[in-house]
C-alpha cells in the first residue's frame, strides 16, 4: 500500500519559517518526481515546488527565494523549507509523487499551514 505522509505544518507568524516533510512508503522513491502543492478553500490546487529524480527544481514565482524543496532518497522523504512566510502562504499543503515511466501519481493527505499574527 502506497502512503505519503506529510508533517510539519502549523501556525507561524509572518516572517517565520516552517519545514514540511513527506515520508513515502510502498514506492521506489528514487524513481519518482516529487512536488508540493497548496490549496485554499474555493481555489484550485497549485504547484508550489517540484523536484526531479535527479534533483532539478522548479518553483512558483511567488515563493522563489523563500522556499526550498529537497529530497533524501535514503529516507524516502521530500522536504519543503519555507522561510519569510507571508499570510498569503496560508493553505493546505500536499505532497505529490509521480512516476514518469507509468504516469501513476499519489497524493498525501495534506497539512495545514497558517501564517498569521
């Protein structure tokens, strides 16, 4: 059974930092491209950051320079380091994994991030 389990969300003041983690099980982690998405009520789910099998990264323009995605294949974990957080970053953040060989994709259950004073 495939599982993606996120952790690290919470409440933080503007300007603060959080690190999200997503641990995967049931997949050959190193073979998957990974990403973090976020969603607010009534809005579509947007990709925040992605990382390829080889470590290439891509970011939503509004988080460039503030967020960093990374992966540790030995721990089957993908991270999202979020610095200089803004109220507009408030959302549920989802971990995503996709096999480019099979197009099979998986989602985590989401973790809430709230940026508020």
